[in-house]
C-alpha cells in the first residue's frame, strides 16, 4: 500500500500543478475580460457624450455664419438717420427690424453676446487687438469692444475683439 501512495504523490503533484496553472490562466482571462468590459463601457459613455454634444451644438456652423451677417447689420444701423434721405431712412428702419428679429432668433437658440466693456480682460472670452492708456480707468480693463463675442449655450463660439487699458 505504501508503494501505491508513493506512486500517487507524483501524480497528485502533477495534477495540482496543472490545476494551479489552469486557475492562473482563468484569473488572467477574467482580468482581460474585466478590462475589456471596462473599456467597452468607457467607449459607450464617450460615444454617448459625443452624440449628446453633437446634438447640443448642432447649429454651431450656421450660427457662426449668421453672426457675420449680424455684424454687417450692426454696422449699417450705426449710420446716422439725420444725414439720410427719406428713402434711405426707410431702408434703415427695415434693416433695424430685420436686425431685431435676427437677434431675437439667435437668443431663442441660446446665442448670447458676451458683455465685456468696463470689465477685467479675460483671455478666455476675448482677444486684445488694441491697447490704450487711460489713467481714469484701472489697468487690464476692457475699454471698448471692437467686435462682439458670443456664447452658444455654454460654449464660446466667437471670442470678442477688444481694446484693453494698459
């Protein structure tokens, strides 16, 4: 009976090693599966976020184009009514009506101008294209907005161009 037990011990050792090897392989495969599952969940979340942003800002390119038109209307409206003939004055009134509707439509879409004049210069919302020194105002304050900046919902779609006090 002792011989039988001695013969079984090497066999048991071999089986235990194989079992341990299989357990290790199983653990490795479980880890790979868990990592793969986590990567897939991250991919899904990232994709869903991208799609949500795409829908959230779907009209951004159109709005950017409309802002250039809005700038043209603002320049036309700045003309002085007193120096114009009646016909041209009527056209200007029409321009003002179109401008008002365009601004209202953009506001309804979530497009709002950034109010910067008289506030501290913030490079996240504006580009300083000119500097000037005014002793009556604090340093690094926006003196004049040369071209309006706009936010679309919670995203900057066009930084303002400003004159800053230095």
